[in-house]
C-alpha cells in the first residue's frame, strides 16, 4: 500500500493546505508582483555582497545564486558553522549555491564572510 501511495504522490508530495495557499497567492497579481520585486532587490544585494568578497556569481535565479570558487567546500563548512546553510555539489566541487536571503539573513551572511577573511 505504501509503495502504491508513493507512486501516486510522486517525489515531492504537497499537502492540500499548501496547494490551497499557493493557489490563492499565485492568483493575487499584486502579491506576485511585489514578491518578484522584493526577490529581485534582495538578489541584487546578495550579488553585490558576494562581489565585495570576491565570490564570482556564475549564474542563478531570483531564489538563489551559484558561485564558483576553488574553496567552495571550505566556504560551505564555514558558513554552516555560522548558521548560513548553502549547497555544494559532489559532481562540481567548485560550485556553491546560496539562497537569496532576507535582510537579516544577508547581514548574517556578511558577518560570516567577514569571519572567513
């Protein structure tokens, strides 16, 4: 039964309340526009911060950036110890993905990067 249900749900099942909330949010054009603008502004601040710390952005979306650096694993570990979670890639050891943070998260990231120097 569990296997059959897993097959029906797929890899990323989403709860009914989450689907309902997302449906309402995405139907709200004002909310969607404001959220996109806020994410874009936060992304620009993140990219500027990373530039100041010589962490070159290779790519990304409005939700995260991808940095390429020879010490990606070391940076990932140091940031994690400071409460900033990132993602590294086994198949691309020089890549580190950093989510676009809130203003508080950006300040925490800045402190953590300062500590790395």
